[in-house]
C-alpha cells in the first residue's frame, strides 16, 4: 500500500546496511569517531539506536529517548540541527547542561531525519578529540548525504510525486535470495546516486559484482538505460569491457572510452568512465562504473569521501555474502526463481538438439509479456513490480511440468519451453497459465485501475522454425499479435498468419 505524503516511513522498512552506510560516510566527512542513528517508534513516541559506531553494546541496547526530551528528542521534535561545543547550552531548543550524557565529548552535531513533514529520527555525531571536523561549514555535505537518503526512502515507499527512474535489474545476477536482492538493491541505489551527486556526473552507470566461477564481474544493476533493453545491454556491454582494466583497478580511476572498451557499443557513447572498486578486507567485491560526457573533477577530499562510501558498500556485500553465500553464482534469476536468460537459452539449444536427433519429438515455446507493466510500476513502485514478477514466475511454474523450462528472458518477459509437446497442446498450457494469474491482485492486496493480465505467443518446433533463434522470433511475432489484439490473450503462429 502506497503511503500518502505526510505519513511516516516505518523503521523496519529501512535496511540496516543503508543506515550503517550513511553513518559511516557522515563520520568520515566530520572526522569523528562516535555516532549513532536513532529512529522514532510512532507507537511509543520514543527514539532508539538502530545503528552506531564507537558506542558500547549495552548503551545501544538500553538507550531510549522520549520525543521532546533530551538532546535527540528535542532535535527530532523541533526539526532543527544543532552544533554543541562541549556541554554548552542551546537556547533555540532549550537544551540544558544536565542533558549531556558524557561531559568528555568535545563537540557534537545532531540533525533530524524528516520525510514528508514527518520525523523519522536523528543522526548524532560526537568527537572526544579536538582535531575533528565537526564544523558548521561541513553541514552542507552532511545534508547532501541525508537528502540522498530521502531519495532512497522514496524508492522503498514512493510518494505520489516521486518520479525518479529506479535502477534496472539484469538477468545475470549473483544474488541467491530475493530478500537479499531487495535489501542490497536499495543499498546500491543509495550508493550510486550519492556518488554521482558528489562527482557531478550524469545518472548513468552500472554495478558489476564478482562472479566466483569466472573470476570476472557480472552486470547486476544499471541506471539511465532503456529499461526494455536489459538483455541487449547485458550481452553488448559486458563482453566488450577490457577485463584486465576492470580486474586490476584497485583505486578510483577515470578511463577514456578507448582505454576501457575493446570496441564501441550502441549503449555507451560517453567519452569518460569512472571505475570505482567496492572493497572489503583488501579484496574487491564489486565495481561501480559511471558514464559521463566530460572528464569529472576528482580532488583529494572527494576521493577520500568516495573511498569511505564504497568501502562501506564493499563491507555490505561481504556481510550479505557470509549469510547468503552471496558470491556463489547460481543459474536462476534470483528475483523470480526461474532460469536466468543464459541458462534458459542454453537449455533451449539442448532440447532442440535432442529433438533433432529423435526426429519424432516436437517442442512448444511460449513467450509471455506482462500487459501494462510500466503503468503498474508507476502506480505501485518498482519493488511491488519486482514482487509481481516473482509471483507470476511462481504461478507459471505451478502450471507446467518439472521437465519444462521456465525462464525470465527479459525485463517483464518469461519464456516457457515444453519438450515433447506439440504446438496445439502448448497453446492450451499457455491458456491455463493465463487463467492462473487472474486472482493475483487479491492475493497481493492491491487495487488496480486496469486488469492484471499477460499476453502470450506460441511457436512450435519443427513446423515453425528449426533453430532456437528462429523459434524465439516466431513466438515473439505471435506475442506482438496478441498485444495488438489488446492483450490478455494467447496467439500461436498459425493464428497470427490467419
């Protein structure tokens, strides 16, 4: 359910990795050694610590601050940031000396986190040392980081006026679990936009994560590309990267197009590329690649801040890897649990080769596309769109046999290969799949202005095509026919030709 402007985001919707990342970056900016993020519990109107650095575990566990009481409570209630020198009082928020917990703190900065006029909590930065950088002139950097955090929250619970294009998921990714994917995707979005803001580059780029089998980096998330061309981007971008340049880069490096790409490609006409490694424990966990028309300025302060951001990102990847065996490549699309495009295509080749040897075996191929999927994403947010893809993948698998091959072969496209099945029977399997999703809006508890439906195209081997590429092309031609007819229907190649 989408939140109206003015409603507060729930704290359990905010991944801990993002809170830790934001806190680490702000501590780096301020050269401070202690800090915490406190979030407000709406029910009891109390702030509690959700992320901390430099604090003892029992303090983190026990600390509760009533809204309007104490320094954090007054900042959260008043909506004003404060700089506090030692135990000096602040008249604006009526902060008094007896509200300072630790008199040894040299300087503090406490700022509210607010969204749609609602209070989420506070960020508290402290230093015991006099050589810190907790100064008013640094506040604009901190507020830039927090504003990017607000954009991230908007992607989790999009307000009605939120229009920023979200990241795109590619078929070949190495997330093992959907829950990990969802949480890490939001963290990567936060990192990408923050880094692009700091470098003042265009919002176009990709995340590459290391594949343990190949030793190279697979394309996982993209920004600023045509969302309907995911497969083409994956197939055209990754193979032409200069692998040695990517693998050997250990520091933030700006490359020209000729240096980084072995040959030109249709999806990147920019002249300069910023390659930023995401490292943890001296090992590169991933790479962020930004595209830009002009050479970005990169001074030492910006470089240091980017290192802090991306090191925190590398640590987040490692943390997820240790829990979910994150670095093991799987052959499934983690979003839907179906085959990814690479394995689906390989298995289609194998089935056609087998059918050609037997000479009496037929194959049916169905290609599905979700009708009005872009409209669904705009209305309900891309995370709900991800959930829809996952549920549809489950429904398709519940209808077909164990031997059938179900894959996500495009952003919103599914391919179903039915071995030993004539085209007529494949058509009726497609109809059953179409019927199986009719109750999804009720299951997902969402209200739709338009019915949720699929369009499908069916082609048969060998009568319609004798190669994998030809069979897919025929099925997609029938799919286009179904779309032209208004969607929510299945067309086979023979129906199309009639």
